[in-house]
C-alpha cells in the first residue's frame, strides 16, 4: 500500500462580507464570489494539517527500498507526491472556467468555534480581518517580507497572507474548474509539504481562493459559489492530505511459484479478516490459480499450487454504499507486489471512514486480456 491519508487539525472560511465572523465549526468550506446590495464580496478558506503527522509519514512511512522483478535495487529512498483533497458539497454559477489557487499561509491563526448561522455571530477565532479573534491579530496587509503577499479590496483589508512562487520557492498550486470537470480539489502540494517538513517555511496550513481574475469580479455572470465539506462535516467526505509513493517490489525469494499465464483464473484473498480497526495496517495476500489446471503427474493436488499475479496488476478500494473509488487503480502507486508467500499489497486503514463497508478490486492484464477481479472482496472499518 502506497497511499496514506491524514485529516486536518483545523479549518475555517473567511468572508469579506462579514469581516469579524468566525466559522471554525461550520460543516462547509467556501471559495466564492457573491453579490449583496451595492457590493461584490468574496470568501476564502484556510486549512491546516498537523506538522507531527506530516513528519511521521515522510520520515517513518515513506522509507525503505524499491526492487524490480529480479530483486535488483531500484532506489534506496522513495519519492512521494502529496495532494490536497477537498470534496465538493455544492457549486452554483460555474458558467466559465474558474481557477482555484492554493497557497501556504504565512501567519498563524486560530480556528475558533463559530458557525456561519450563529446569531449573534461568533468572533472567537479567525475571520476575514483577524487571524486570532475579533480585535486581536489582524492579518498582515503591508510590510511583507520576501515572497509573501495578500490580496483584498482597498476598503476591506484582510483575507489572509500567503507565500507566492519564485525561482527558489515554488509552493503554489492551482486547479481549473469548469462546467464539465470534476469539482473536487485534487491539487499536488508536494513542494509546499516538503518546505513545511524541512522547516524552510513554517507550516501554517493553506489558503484556497479564487484567482484575482474572478474574485471580486463585478460581472454577475462570472460569479461562482463553490462549497466543500469541512472537517466538521457529518458526511464521509472530510478534507485530506494524501501521500502517495511507489512501494512496488517483486522478489519471490526461494518460492517455486510461477506467474499465472491464463486469463481463466480463480483468485481469493487469503487473509481477509473482514473487520479492521481504523488505525490498523493489513497486508492482503492474493491466492491465485488457473481455473482449469493443466494435467500433470504429481502427488499433490494442482488446486493447492499458488501462482503469482503478473507485474501488471493493481488494486483499488471502493465504498460499497456510494460505489465511489476511495483509492483508484494507479500504475505507480497501487501496483501489487510479491514475496515468497505470494502476491500482496498493504493497506493503511486510517484513510477510510469507520462503520462503512469497502470492496477491494484487482485489475490484471494477462495475454492482452484486462481482467477486473471482485469476487466478494469485502471488509469493514470499525471504531475502537
């Protein structure tokens, strides 16, 4: 398994229309341009992941060596990719291309305990004007050090301060949304995460905003409301920081097993305990044999001889209720490995929501036949 997910320690939305309003416990994050009487307003959201968890993944999970099918060492340390993932709740007015920009924040902030609908409004955390709470720690609007900036209307200062890109510091990322595209955020923020972990810049999290071309745009037809689920959502779609690295190894040691060569096969999971705790790690082995074995003269049953899947084999994880891929097939990051006992992959259960059922799918290519194997490979994540 080469995909590991961590969840935010805090998030909130900043609304220019309500300069002191805190939304730290709101179930929605928003990056929008909206119109209220006589003015155009914008919202941005901020989100932070634990430095301790980031360091643990990079220093302890992404380690070891990668080998090829002959057992030869490919690399002694693993490169990784880290993606910020946010899942869309509702989108309105997306008639033209809208670019969402993701920047590392340059100043610390408090999440607070407010919600958008609070009356009176909560002001005990970050807002458009303040980083800490109402009247305390305003977002910087001038006197920036190198590579730090902000953006706001002249009569409504605030909205965060962040790092920009440069030849030596390139932590920024963007994603274009349009009417027909996937509206979920899936942005490669690897450079920023590396800078956080190295201490080059402090980890204050990310800010997500619309580009200057559309944010505060006075053309009503260009205004888009884009909402995502926050960490306080009651759904299965909280934001994630997803780490992916290549951990493929194919070293069968002293095993006499061979790679299966027929698409007529039977494959089962050898050690599917069905119920797994969220903090567990499971190494799934795949027992594989021909459906119609060739007759041979031997004392043991041919049905007990285990075969290996080809190196062009991958796994995926699907939510059984929603039928959505939680982990999709990926030729770099979900390739199935092999050791003396058989073909296998490892799965970190931490990125899966508890009290839900999931399905494992196996994709393999044999003699120009691409097969999807899904023979009751089900399991459940449990609390506790």
